[in-house]
C-alpha cells in the first residue's frame, strides 16, 4: 500500500474523513496501476479519476467551511485551486509526453494529498473542536 489511512489524517467530520479515505484509495489505485505497468491510458484514467474526485471533495469541503463561517475559507480555497492546477498541469505534461509518470510523480501526488490534509485540513479539525461541527455535517 502506497498510503495508509490512519487516525492522524482524520479531521473529525465524517463526510470529509470518508472523502479523504476515498482520495487515499484512489491514490493507492493509481500507484498499483503504475507499479503493475498497465497501459498508459488506464494509468491516465485513474489519474483523471483522482483529479475529478479531488475537485468534488474540495467543493464539499468549502461548503462545510462556509457553513461553519470558517475565517480562513478564502485562503483555503486558493490552496485548493493551486493543488488542482498542479495536478492538471502534471496530467497535461504527461499526456503530451513532456513528463513521464515515475516514482517521483507518485511521491509528488502523495505529498500533494497528505501535506494538504496534515497542514491545512488539520486547522479545520482544531476549529471544529473549539466551535463544533455545523448542523447537518455531524454524520
């Protein structure tokens, strides 16, 4: 397993935690496809799935932050936009052959996901521990 889900990645909001788990699962699927040397098209299909799900997750997370009146929403939204741009750029470079999917690419994606959860999303956990989870997001 490339990335192992564990409690340190949880922010305490079940919907968000489940989406983070799914992102980890998709990243692991991408890594397995990469390791197995499957056809390039299938590897890109999984990368696109990761990207699309990340976009959905980011929108959901931003809706949660809006519901909670999270004071750092705009900064967090900009971080989401930057992360999506990075992966879109990586995907575009790979598709035209300027960049190959390598172990370094996999490490980049792992850090792309984990660094965001462990740094930015952990601020959300701290905020919710102080103020509570907004109504409708508890389960």
